[in-house]
């Protein structure tokens, strides 16, 4: 009777009556069916496996059934929960419109000033508009001939009538050549139409060809650096080293056949080949 008494107390706690269990048992149709019994307190009591309850409602059967409660599935369902509202979805900001960058206007290059004698000095600044300037380091900006020219600007070349001297075996420009290079810088400054000028370095045939080529390149670069210091735009200059590949004058091979007899001629030929030359590469932006 202890188990039965405990069962009755449990059922009484939920306000149930044995009659309710008898009515619920009649509604079971299969062993797998589940039944939810309204408890009147907004609770539901799912019941399964009440096969031991019979229509006669015997108290002993009820006690036996409750004693096997752990073998049954009896759950009290919690009150229904209110749905939790989802947080509002923030709208993504629209991407900014693409920035359209207008193309830079093409700069207009003014036409060159009239230069009747083509010495690079505009007629309005030329004191001698019908006579070419002699670039020799003496008043090279007045536009007048004033002595023997040391630099002559031609269509495709800039002739220098003196040598550029370097310390033996190096690219150090000797001071005696500074005046000549100053004159070259003045000529290039006046002749703005010469937009690209190549500075060519050359050597004689003495020594290794690779060493000669490297030395000639360094010497050409040294001259270019000097002219830049004197105001010539670096973009207008290009340094080229040719070593001994472009000799001038008599063929050394022929002279060397009788070296004892031609010693002076051989030395003069080699001295002639140790040189710096200027070649016009572009005129007003157009390659020549």
C-alpha cells in the first residue's frame, strides 16, 4: 500500500482523478501512441505505455503502473515560450559612386621663336641675327661671332674642336677641359630644339676590350654629369661607351705591320681614338 499511497499523492498534487486515467486509457489504440492529458493548469502530461491500466480501474493495477513509472515516459511540458523577435537587419549602405578622374589636358607646346641664323638664339635676343654665334666660352649668349669657335652645332652632331682630357686610365676630367665643356653646356642651353644628345666615349686599342669599353662608358657618364651641373637637363643626355670598336684614321692593323717604322703614326692614331663625341639623337622630340 506504500507505493499506491505515493502514487495517489502524486496524482492528487496535479489535481487528477482516477476517473481521468480510466477515460484516458480507453483512448489508447496502439502501444506506440502518445497521449497528452490536459491538467487544467496550462500543463500537459504526455503518457506512454499505459497498457497496464484497464477499464475496471483496479487500484492495484494503478499502483503497479505508477511503480513502474521509470519505465514509462511521463513528461511535463513547460508553458509555451513567446517567440523572440530577431533584431532588425541594418541595411548596408550603398557604395559611393565611382570617382571619375578627368584626363589631364595635353600641354600645348608653343612654337619656337624665330631664329634666322639658326644659332639657337632667338632673333629678338640675338645681337647678330644674321651671323651665327661662335661658341668658344666668350659671350656665348650674345649671338655674335667673337673668335674661333670651339663648339659647332650641326644638324646631327655637335662638333667640339678640342679634346676632352681625362687623367690616365680614369674618368676624372682634367681642369684644362672645363672651359670646353662649359661651352658645350652653353650651346645645348641655347639650342633647345636638340632634345636628346648622345655623349660617346671612345678609347684606343691598348689593353683588354672589356676594360676599354667600361672605361669609355665611365668617361661618357662623367661628361654628362658635368653638363647637368652646368644646367643641362639630364633627360636630354644619354651616355654611351664604345671602347675601341670605332677607331678613326689609318688602320692600326696596317701600321702595326712595321711598328718600328710607324711608331709615331701609331701613337698619333691612338691619341686620335681617345676621344669624346656628341651626337644629336632627337630634334624637337623626333628621332633622327
